[in-house]
C-alpha cells in the first residue's frame, strides 16, 4: 500500500528511521520488497532523475505499481530522489509520487529558498510533501561532483530560516556523510552535535540523512577478490543510524550499498561459472542477497518490526 511520506515520518519520529532505497530495475525492486516484508518494515522506494532516464520513467513506475500488487502486505511511500525543479514539478503533476525532493543546495541560500518554495507551492496544492536540501554533501550525485574542500555542514540557524521561508516538509542536512563508496579517509562519521543543534531549533521536524551507505568491508573485500578494484572505500557505521534517528533523522538514504551487493554477486557468479551466459541465475542470487541486505539495514534503522504499527497509524489517518 502506497502511503504519504509524512504518515511514515509521523510514526517513525524520534523512535526509528525509515530506510529510503533507490531502484533502477526490477531485481532491485523485488529484493527491496521481499527484504522489507521479511523484516516487517515500512520503507520508502526512491527514483532518482538518473533512474528515471535509465530506461523510461514509466517502466520504473510500472514496476512499483506491480510490486504493490505482488506484495499486498507492503507499506511504503514513493519518492523522487534529488530532483531539479522541472523533474520535481513533473513528478508532482504525475500524481504518482508520495513526495518529491528538490535539491537546489548547490545554489545560493536565496536561490535555494526561491526554487524550493516554487516546488513546495505546487506540491502542497496536490497534497504531496517536499524534501529540500541545505548544506553541501561531498561525493558524486549524477551530474554534480562536490570535492571534500567544498563540503559544508548545514548551519542550524539557516536550517530554521530555510524551513520557515519555504514550508518544506523535511530537510536533507549535510551532517558529515557523503554520496558514493568513498566517504571517509579517516575515522570521521556523523556529526551528532550538528544533528542535535538542528533538532533543538526544529523540534519534531523530520530530518533526512543522505549518503548513508555503510559500504560493508566484507562486501568490498569480496568484490576486490573477484576482480574489482574499489580499495579504500568506506561508509557510515550502521550502528549510528539509530542514534541519529533518536535525534529526528526520519529518513536514511541508501543506494551505493545496493550497487555493491549487485557487483559482488555478479562478479563472483561469472568468475565461478565462466561458461554461464544466462542472466536469470545471477539475477535470482542478487534478489535473494539484496533482500537479506535490506532486512539487515532495517534492523539497524529500527524500522524492522514496525510494519503493523505504521499500518495502523496510516489507516487511522484515512
Ligand atoms: O544520491 C544519489 C543517489 O545515489 C542516486 O544516484 O543519480 O546515479 O541514480 P543516481
Ligand atoms: P549513498 O551513496 O551513501 O548510498 O547515498 C544515497 C543517497 O543519498 C541517495 O539520495
Ligand atoms: Zn542523496
């Protein structure tokens, strides 16, 4: 059942975080739904601008509609990840998305406010909620690369002013994480002091943590042993998800980790079966492995076991 993102946040706030997982194909969708049912977790399925143009946006939307029928027990929201203004408005108009992200964080504060406000006005007119971003995460997002020196953590006073000026429903904050597989060179991690300071000024307001993949080191080792070369990659300690959730982080974005599972499964499969050329056998292994991975993340997030409570909340909201 597709529900408003805000309904999931209301149930999660201060207790657990909802996993927000990107999909690009049907195998990811099947693994995601299966993993969330197995762990009894509500979730957010998200489609990036790049994912929308990978084949045809209608293909991924149709996969989600089909998954909703195949897994009637599932409780989830559909979200546009890292939209620009045109894409966010298009998704609002489509009526399919529970929420959209407008990411104008690379613009000046005033420009970011102006762009975000236009999207919020259009989205709210159709009952759709909006995630905006303030601050600058490091790493690569589709066509934008941010170097370590240009990363800037979200300023709590600016966050308050931004939310007041735009009316956005949730805020992606730069709190020390970054996109991709190479997040940290040393022992860095989430800046909890910054999350706390933002929560103090924005109590009961849903915060979003991007760049949350944990880049499991056993996964990295297996990929490298099977012919890959992603030495030096490092992610967020998943034990930090729940402490962040207790400080108001309601949505934790995980994409890179899914790509790592895909890479490990396919590298190992074709290394071990050099005569194989059918795509379905490794696809089946991937779906099963991805489902296991998703269930394990939901356990770290605290969303595992929350499905029935979240459903009751959603039903009570009508
Ligand atoms: O934050 C970015 C997400 O990982 C989506 O990546 O734009 O390559 O689909 P993508
Ligand atoms: P990762 O690259 O850490 O998976 O972050 C994904 C993300 O933030 C999607 O918006
Ligand atoms: Zn992101």
